[in-house]
């Protein structure tokens, strides 16, 4: 396979990052995977470490980039910035680090892109829309975000990261892309990250009470990870993309109650659902308008929820069996950092 160049993936050991690394290797890219492993699962890299062209570097993007990266700056063609915890329990565990990862980390990677003349892609988030008053959410909607709440370290951090990226683009210091990612699920999720898909599946498989925050009527859209990765690569490689964010997510909308019904069916669970208060600033509705992604990238999710959930349940079942009885019991954080999605 012809080598297409060198791609740096910051946050490459994470859930989405590890799938992205694998897809880039499949396409012939040499991949430099950068991650501090604070919230990523090292097991996500198990299948990658022996592959030709893959290099793992343990580093934190809030610190100066390692010599092994800077020494190869002129060789780097693509920089994907996925470096940040995306689960509320995890990003709220150290909110200062979350904010600095988004601001300092993005700034440092953009400066590397400028030095290397590399194309840069920031993975932003649907959380920049906050608890939206517009539905579905289009990229021109400016959001309804609580800038002082417990989620602000992530929501405002990503908004700041977008601002820095677009400033670099406007000043022609780097060629930038910004993807706003909506709820994504699939293999390699952390069983203990506290997100709604992993929570429901793991609690059902382990026969525990299933916790649903709110009354289950709040909605989300769920994009399977292979579809999301395809969208990220298409956005990076698109040549006619203006300085504008692009939503990536599945536009099919489900209530959390409907999601639980599907998980219960797939796991044959008899578990009882327990309803708890919604976390602070938890969005009531979330659904992307993906018209821009369809027009610019020709991208449309292909994996329906039934198919994606079945594959995800199978993967979690294998992970939990390998971990032993009740191998995962709660998110790896302390305090009241709860979420419903």
C-alpha cells in the first residue's frame, strides 16, 4: 500500500481516536498517536501497536509537544485534534485540565500545523449548542450555554478551541476544519465512563438497576463510530470547505426511554429502571441538521441504531466477561458528576 503521508492523531487512544487511527492506517497513512492516557483505555491500542506505520507517544497536549513529534514536524501532513475527555463525569473530574486541554492544547497543535504546513481538524462538539432552543441544531445556531455551570469547562473550552482554530484559518496561518460531533457510540467505549449508551448496556448485562436521569423523555441522536470516523476523514480531505463548522451525527432522534427499550431487548434484561434527577444543564433535545455535511462531503450515516447497538452490546459483553463479575461498577470519578447522555 502506498504511504499517503504522516497523520498525527492527538487523543488517539480514546474511543473515537483509536478507530480513527485504525482507519487511517487502513488507508495507507503513517500514524503518530499522541495521548496522555488519563481517560483513554490502553486496551484500545492493543490491535494497533503491532501494525506497520503506527507509533504511540504518551504526552499531554497542555505541555510542550514531545521531541519525537517536533523532530518530525516537516513530515506531518494531517493533524487531528481529538484530545479531550468527552464524558461529563470525566471532564468534570478535573475541569481546569479540561479547559486547558481545549485552549492550550489546540493552540499548540495549531502552531505545529502552521510550522508543518499541515491540514488541521478540530473535533468540537454538539455541546457548543448547550441546551438548545433551536431544533434540530444547525451550524449557524449560536447556542444556549451556561458559561459558569459545571459543564462549562467542556462547553466553553470547545467554543474557545473553535475560535482559535478559525482565527488561524482567517489569518491563513493554517488550513483548518472543525467538526461538531453529536452523540457517538460503539466498541472501545469505556464501560465506566458514565455515558448513557455504556451505562444502560453495562448495567443491563451485569443485572444491576438501570439508572435513567430525568423521566426518559429527553432525546438524543446516536451515530455509530464507523460512520463518524468516515465523516471526519471526508471533512479532513475535502478541498472545498469554507471556514465553517460541520455537524457530524445521525439525524434520527430517540428518547432515552426508547434507547433503554432497545437495550433491554438486545440484552434480554429483567433489570429495573430507576429514575433520578437530571444533571445540571443537561440538554433536553439534541439532533443535528447534517445538510452541510451532505452537501460538502456527500456524507450520510449508514449504520442504523439496531445494527450498531447489537454490535456494541456484543463488544461490551466480551469486555465485561473478561473483567470478571461486576468488573465495572461506576464511572472513574468521585462526586456528583452525573449525566444522562
